[in-house]
């Protein structure tokens, strides 16, 4: 393609280049020949789409490949959807692009952009055959949003030098082994979930990350956030298999949530002073001691712990603005929290009970181990519905009674 443009007369090249390097309509590239005008532009102002069926002949394997050289910058989007025979896509000189949207490319195994550094939005969806990114050099260092879902990627090599990203969503990539980013701040949402095919689990590491907005980690085997200082909305961990979690520099968060982390035995947040929204620890079956919150002073929302723990220490607590629910199947000494409750440290509804058969979340009635109060609950269950006539009303009412 580059050769064709070099053969054009200089004047013609200049005028056609002006006309062709900018296009308000999306340019469709179905073959290498269609790509030659773009290849002759350093910057192409417009968007490009690659259709479902390419017109280039297929190779021996029955697949197409497409290679575009020359162009360094595409201001609009490159969209490639459902081109089910496209096995290789190359933009050998491309450094910067708006949106890079690849979806439903079932046999794409080579994605080569050896000079790419900047992408506004990267959206990779359903690229089952893509095992690695051939991004070369530093790879992408700047992106606004990144979404990678349902790919065959085993690592994010090519993205692991990102310096800047706003939203980062990596889900359902069954072969992914690790994620490591060098960003210091993530101003939008981070979501990592269901990348759970790899036998030893997905390891995640954000060694330089200091501030974040809303982070959700699901199904990871480790989460390393050694520099994290502030999270303005939620920091949530669900269904992870790590045995411990530590964030030594974290001082403040919006919400803080640990649910269903079945191997977790140790949470250590020694600098945390405020959780400004809800603070939930639930169903982490191996978590017996909750003593890694020695400086926690303020909980702005509800505190809701349930599980099988026997030791909970929150020695610096000065204020819980919402409800306080602590229920455990383990034996629990509630006297420090009873004290907090009578000292009005706890503003909302207060429950603290151990030795329960079914420790429940906020708004559930503590069901006792064996004896008195489970039978005490019976008359409520029998009497109230006959008056109110509905179990959902009963559930609502129980919250008030409790
Ligand atoms: C590129 O794609 C994004 C996301 O789909 C869209 O918001 C944007 O308008 C597109 N840009 C162009 C130039 O088409
Ligand atoms: C990503 O692309 C898929 C289709 O390939 C589309 O359904 C989805 O809306 C896109 N997501 C974003 C955030 O652009
Ligand atoms: C991530 O996984 C890839 C592929 O197994 C490996 O080459 C790389 O060293 C791993 N990186 C880290 C930081 O563990
Ligand atoms: C943690 O914070 C301290 C004090 O601000 C700082 O010196 C240290 O480098 C931070 N640690 C990490 C791993 O960022
Ligand atoms: C993060 O927390 C530190 C320590 O509390 C504070 O000095 C800093 O201003 C906070 N930064 C942001 C962006 O909230
Ligand atoms: C939490 O509240 C404290 C005190 O009001 C405030 O200093 C801190 O910045 C807040 N943190 C977040 C993450 O909003
Ligand atoms: C944070 O992200 C999670 C997952 O996307 C979402 O469920 C939650 O509502 C978000 N939190 C806030 C405060 O926006
Ligand atoms: C992934 O995490 C969710 C909780 O968010 C959990 O229900 C699910 O069982 C986990 N999946 C695996 C394979 O561990
Ligand atoms: C919990 O983790 C912290 C930080 O890694 C460590 O200092 C502490 O010794 C651990 N506690 C237990 C009981 O293992
Ligand atoms: C904890 O597990 C119980 C029993 O499986 C379930 O009813 C409850 O919803 C779970 N709690 C959370 C916060 O997921
Ligand atoms: C709680 O942990 C103990 C051992 O510490 C175990 O015997 C018991 O079965 C656990 N109960 C529940 C409900 O997980
Ligand atoms: C419960 O903890 C208090 C201190 O908070 C202590 O004085 C008391 O002895 C403990 N009770 C039992 C039965 O361990």
C-alpha cells in the first residue's frame, strides 16, 4: 500500500491525501486495497470499520488477514465486529487511535500494533482465540476506558505500562493469569471479575496506585495494593481466594466490603481511620479474627459484620452513624460494643450476638444457636401474619421490631 502511494504524482498525492485523510463518514475497509488511502496518511481524521466479510481471498487455512501500514494516528474509531474469518489484524505504524473496538472475532489470534501507545477507549469483546497482544515497545501507556471481556488473553502484556486510565473493566477472561498496572490513580471504576479459569487464580497487583474511586475485585487469588491511600467510593472484595489482604497506607474509603472470600484469614488495614459509607464483612468463612483495624474511628454508614469470627477489635471507634449489626456463629465478647452503644458511639440500631446458628446481615433477626430465642421467634411468625396478612410485610415489620 505504501508503495502504491509513493508511485502517485506528488501533486496528486497532496490533493488526494488532503481529501482522503479526513472523512466524516466511516470508511469501510474490506481489503488491503481499500486500506491504501488510509495507509498514505500520517493522520487519518475519521473512523474506520472492517466488515463481517472481507473481500480479500482467504489463505490456506480459510482465514483472512489484514495489514495496514503508514498511518500513525486515527482520530476516530476502528470498529471490527463479527469478522469471523479474520485471524490476523495488523496496523504496523499506528501510534494513537480514538476507540479500538473489536468484538466477536472468533479466530483472531494475532493483533499486531507494535507502535501503539495511546487509545481513548479500548473495547475487546468475545475474542476467544486471542492469547496475547502484540503491542510492542511500552505498549499502551494512556487510555481513557478499557474493557476486556471474554478473550483468550493469558496476560495483559501490552497494557501493563499504562500510566493513566479512567475506567478499567476486565471480566470473564478464563485464561488470564495476572494483571499488573503501574498507574498511580484510577479516577473512574475498576472492576475485575470472573477471570477464573486459570488453575492458580488471577493475581492482581497495583504497586503504585494511591487513589481510586470505586474498585471491585471478584474471584482473584491475590490483590496487592501496597500504596493505596484513598478510595472515594467503594472498595469491595467478593469471592476472592486470597488468604490475606493488606493495605498498609489506606486511610479513608467510602464503602468497604468483604463478602464470600472463603480463604481469607487476615485483613490488615492499620492506617484506616474512616469508612465513610457502609462497612460490610460477611461470609468469609475462615476469618476468625477481625483485628486489623486498630485506628478505625468513624463509620459514616452502617457497620454490618456476619460470619464465624470470635475476635473483633475496633478499639478506636468514636462514631458509627448508621446501624451496627454484628452476628457470628463463633463465641463473641460483645462487651466493648455494648459499651460503645451505651456511650452513643453507635447512632443506629444495635445488634451484637455470638454463638448463632445462622448469623445474618443487617436487618436479619439473630437466630440463636439452639435454645430460647429461636422458639421466642415462633410466636412472631405465627401471630403477625394473621394480623398483617403477608410475609413481606412481616419482614419489614421485623426490621422495626429489631
Ligand atoms: C467512537 O466510539 C465511542 C464509543 O462507542 C463513541 O462514543 C464515539 O462517538 C465514537 N467516535 C466516533 C468519531 O465515531
Ligand atoms: C463494547 O463492544 C460491545 C460489542 O462489541 C458493545 O456491546 C458494548 O456496548 C461496548 N461497550 C462499551 C463500553 O463501549
Ligand atoms: C504474568 O503472566 C505472564 C504469563 O504467564 C508472565 O510471563 C509474567 O511474568 C507474569 N507477570 C507477573 C508480574 O507475574
Ligand atoms: C506509604 O505512605 C508513607 C507515608 O506517606 C510513604 O512514605 C510510603 O512510601 C508509602 N508506601 C507505599 C508503598 O506507597
Ligand atoms: C488521601 O489521604 C491522605 C491522608 O489522609 C490525605 O493527606 C490526602 O489529601 C488524601 N487525598 C485525597 C485525594 O483524598
Ligand atoms: C471521609 O470523611 C472524612 C471526614 O469527614 C474526610 O476527611 C475524608 O476525606 C472522607 N473520605 C472520603 C474517601 O470521602
Ligand atoms: C461501585 O462499583 C460496583 C460494581 O460496579 C457497584 O455495584 C457499586 O454500586 C459502585 N459503588 C458506588 C458508590 O457507586
Ligand atoms: C466468583 O465470585 C462470586 C462472588 O462475587 C462467587 O459467587 C463465585 O462463586 C466466584 N466464582 C468462583 C469460580 O469462585
Ligand atoms: C496479618 O497481616 C499483617 C500484615 O501483613 C501481619 O503484620 C500480621 O502479622 C498478620 N497477622 C496474622 C495473625 O497472621
Ligand atoms: C451469606 O450467606 C448466606 C447463606 O448462604 C446468604 O443468605 C447471605 O445472603 C450471604 N450474605 C451476603 C452478604 O452475601
Ligand atoms: C465455625 O468455625 C468452627 C471452627 O473454628 C467450626 O467448627 C464451625 O463449623 C464453623 N461454623 C460455621 C457456621 O462455619
Ligand atoms: C470481654 O471483654 C472485656 C473487655 O472488652 C473484658 O473485660 C471481659 O473480661 C471479656 N469477657 C470475657 C468473658 O472474656
